[in-house]
């Protein structure tokens, strides 16, 4: 009898936790020892979603309309009841929750459904998204979610340290194997640079000759990302580099304000909004500088992907970004919400090709430990250990 694993996530919008969920599903396809199921809320938005990919994948999946991102007590009770009913029907051996609302509801539902093993992955703490008087509530909810889980996975040392400092994670959590850092990984085989002719053709399709530098902001245009910081940096960048153009890649609720700010700055002719794209390796490879701007992060996958394709990176030093990006070594880090520092780092990247090339070369080596296979193998080993504590055997995954 295969071990049944249920992955619960609040939404399957375009984003890092969602990509990890899909990678996990693919990891177990064709592995007879595991019966993997994906549970997610049906809400989508301008960020885009992976609903079509899930439907085409053949992975058993269970959409729940009541599982929503916002705090909504009546709807949340319905979601909890739906999760309990589903888990009692599926009778999984292990439930893995990702993203805040799923992490608050799924562990409780798993306890009520008598699931043997429950764990969560924190792709950034929820209380960092609640910067108002709700923050203490979210800290308490995180403590409760942790107590309902056999283990908590963090994607960065920063998240681990913050959880310990606030008492969400007890001092003994690491020693007892209840708090583990498993860094997000990317499929390095799927991220390859364009060759010269393909790169020129891609840029030409966007109306950009090969001689003009392209500075690309690649991320969701929604909080906690800060696309307006990038827009505020652009006047200086484009004034000092009149040959440069900018691409803003992604979509979300901040797109309209970003477009308005670009127009107000008189830069509409030099900034292109490319919208939601799923040809991300090509976008990254066709760019000359990749920018990531945010005030909070787990570990943004676009930083890893840019290092993998060999495009220079400028990013805000938040969350797990410094775990992979060492300032001046394999990229440039800037403080959050600092347009002047961001502009300076982008201009420095363009001004010194030799130093930039050295950072790109170092980036290739730095990204190797962040492979999807290593992440998934570490996750599978954790599943095996937690299940073994309950007397449930999970086979090793073939190499």
C-alpha cells in the first residue's frame, strides 16, 4: 500500500511556494510507493495561476473554493470543515501545509482527521505581512500552527532566527528535529541561457536591439514586492544610461500604480510592461540586469534562476536573499525601499563589465546547492523520518 501524502496550499497563483508544490507533485509521479494529492483554494488573480498545468498533469487534486487568503471567519470555518471531510475520506499518512492560511487550517484539520504526520513549510512568516495591529494575532496563530505540526520547515536562516526570536519556535526545536531549513530549489536542467541568435531574436521581438542594455524587474506586482521602488530608481538610471531600457515583468494589484508612476515620470517610451510570462528563463537570459525589489521574502526563485542563466542580479537584502546572494561576490545587495541605492547598484553593474562578469561566474557556483532535486531529496528524507516515528515505512526515492 502506497504512502498517501497531501499537500495543502492556499492558492495556486504564480509564485515560489506554488512552484515547489508542483515540483513535489512531479517528483512523486511514477513513484509507486507514494500516492500524492494536491489541495488548493480556487481563487486566482492578476498574478496568474497554475490551474491549467495542474489539470494537465494527471496529479490527483482537490480544489476548495472556501480556502481563501484573507481572514474571513465564516468562510474559514467552512474551509476547515471541508478539509476535515476531505482528509477523513483520503486518509493520508502525511499532510504538508504551505502558505499562511493553509498552515493555520490544515494542521488543525489533520489533527481532527487523525492524520499520523503533519508538517508545514514557512515560505516567509505571516506576521511580516501584517504590519498593523494584527501582527500579534498572526504571531499567536503561527505559534498555534507550529504546535499542531510534527515539524516546521523554513526556507532561510533568517526565517529560522526570526521564529526563534519571537518564540514561535522553541529553543529546542532545531536539536529535536522540529525546525529544519530546507532551502527552495529550482530545476537547473530547465533554466538555460539563450544562445546568441536566439537572444537577439527574443530582444528584437520586444523592439530592443542587441546593443541596448535591458534592466528587468521580474516579480509579482503585489505586496510585499515593491515595484514602485524600482520605478522611482528609473529616472536616475535612464538619465545616466540613455541607451538603456527597462522591462517590468509580472502582474498583480500594483501594476496599475506602477504604470501610472512610469507615465508621470515621462518614461513610458523606455519602460515596457511585459505582463505575466511563463517563458521566464528566456526573459532572464535576454536581460542585462535582473532586479528584485521587496520588503519581505522567503527565498525568491527568480534570484536563483537569474544566477543559473548567468544574468547579473541586484536585489534587496531581505529574507533568504543573502543566503544565496553575497554582496559584491555573486551579485549586489541593497537595502529595501531605497531607490537611490538600487539605482546606484544597477548603474555599477552596467559600468564595470569585468567585475560584473566575475560576479556572474561566482553566481554559477553559488546556485548549484539550490537545485530542485536536492530540495526534494531533503524533503523526502524528512518525510521518511517523521513517518518512521509513527511506524510507517516510506521507501527511498530512486536516484
